[in-house]
C-alpha cells in the first residue's frame, strides 16, 4: 500500500488525489487530503464570486472525488506549524504532495497606502466569500470606490460593489457582508488601469457582466479609447487585426459602452478608466483615504506606457488594489523568492538542487499564480506521474498504522467528511432562518462548532 498526503483541498489538491486513485500502477494507494480550513474546495469556495454560481457548481465534481472510499478529507489541520511540521508529515506518509496557493497580494508601494479604507482586492473577496480569516469591512460613509487593476479579480470586486442586494441575496454570501453592502450608500465604482483598453487582462465574459447589472450605468471614456491605436475609430486596422481574439472582443464591448447614452435612472455607476497610473493615496479626515492621485499615461510605442506629467484626482472612500500576487514561503519547504515557487523538477521538490524523496508540489506553489481552475489538472497529473515513478522505493518504508491517531496525539482536531457535511447542513439551516438559501458561516468558532469540534 502507498499512503499519500495531499496538502490542500482546492482544485489542484483534488485533481492530484483524483489522478492517484485513477492510476493503475499502484492499486493499493490511499490518500489523506489535509486542509488548514474545516471546509474543502479552496478558492472555489473562498475565491469564486458568490454570484458566479456556474463556476461554483464545480464543487459537485470535486465532491465526487473526495467521497471516493480511498480518499479521506481531514480539515482543520495546519501543516508546517508547531503541531505538525513537514518533517513529521513525512514520517506518517510515504509521500506528500503540497497543493497550496502560497500567494499574497502585491502592494502599490505608494504614499498613503497605510490609510484606512485601502485594501487588497483579495481581502475584499475573502470577506464577501466568508473566509474565516477575513477581517470585516466597514463600508459606512463610502460613496465612491476605486479599484486599481485590469484583470478578472478587479472586475469581480467592481461587480460585487455595484450589484444590488436583491441580486446578491440568493447567493451564499455571509449575512454580515450582505448587510454592509446594503447599507453602504455607494454610488460610483471606478476601475482604473495604467495601460490601454486593448491590454486589459480580463476575459470578455467577465467584462460583459458589468453591463448587465440592474440599475447600473456602465461607462467608458471615449478619450481613453482614442489613445489606444487598437481601439480608436476608425483607428489603425493593422493594430486591431493584430490583437488576440479576446482583446478584440473586449474592445468591442468597451466601444459599445463609450457610445451609449447615460442612463438617468441608474442607481449606481461603473466607470472604466485607462491610461492612469496611481502615484499617491490622498488622506482625508481621521486617517482615512479620500481619493487617489493618478498620472495620465500614454502609449510608448513599444507595448508599454510612459508618464505624461498630467495628473488627475479621483474621489474614493474605499480603494482596492488588484495588481498581482507574490509567492509566500511555505513553512518547511525550500523557496525561490524570484519565482515565488518551490524549486522542483516535474513536481519533485528540490532541496539544495537534489530531489527530496517523497516531497512533491502542484498548483500555484509549483508554477506561480497563473492559469485558470482547469490549468490545475495537467499540472497535478505531471506531479502524480513523477510520484508514481518513485513509488517502488517509497512504498517500502514502514509507517505507523494510521496517521489520524498521530494527528490526535499531536493535539490536532481534524474535521473528517461527516464534520464537513454537518457544516453544510448548518449553513443550510442558517439560510432558511434568514429567508435565504444556504448562507456561509464566516468565522472559526462557528465552523468548528458546526463540525462538532468546538
């Protein structure tokens, strides 16, 4: 029998477990999927926007894998800490596959970034997604918000800020987050990019959603389009033809919003601005942000932008940055700060340039914060292939009878699958009590109590 620990129950971890049970080379494989949180599914539960129910339905296929009799879910288990160092994990399993995101947001590095009301987009996503580590957001007095970034996460937080509470009520958003959004009094959300419209990193499907929100007027400044050779009308046909298909579709959506007449009945507005580079966050009363100063940029002819020396201030009582991620060193593993990943060869962890027997990586910690959910499947398969090539020597090592006994002895309180099902049931009960569908429990005590380990 080959006993494997998979650390992380998001898509990369579940796909690694699935690849292990589907292979035929080692028929006796058994997998424990460990997660620091009491709930499985990783970023599908805590990163996908609550109103993106089609994407969140991926949990159905992840669930079918975790319910396999050869796989055991063990939540509420932190790997790399004092109770369970990585060296101890290798004593309990023949092999360990680390499938952790290990990423934090990049900062803007600007004066005023420490002001109240300035946050990363990921902090905001964690809050409205009910992550138990998230801090509450105070949206009282927020009339204008600025989102710095031009990717799908920036689009997500812009949409959630502008979307009406009646549209969010059917989702599993925590009640406190729903109430804060309802009471915010927000009127304007501005999403700002330092480069041009044709260089946005959002997908067309995500972008189009901004124009479908009830009582929301979505606008693009025609002057921003005119600066971009690929967007100006009639523009440069050669430049437009050279764009990737997604960028061409994005440009058409943006042109449509630039042409549209303002909606006088709109309750809120979304403004997409381009060629603006943030240079300072402006302080208001009581140490809270009141706005952002931008420098106008222009194409530099080489695919980048240059500063023009012209500045523009945008009002904002809330600023969310969404400008990429940096890797975080996982406890007990080697780390390459330049790439933000664990050094590896086809998924085998490298320590001092040599493969560490029994240690493997998949997901963001292997390749960096790139790709979409589906990218994790081939990434996990490559790692599992390497593990199976090493299976002969690995399986000859004697192990304790059951790692779960050792985890309890170390003072850990794992949440097994029945505990997770109890959390699901408690969230369904909470939703019914609020006249909603299932509503997430957003705090550690509540999750642990629901799982029966409080």
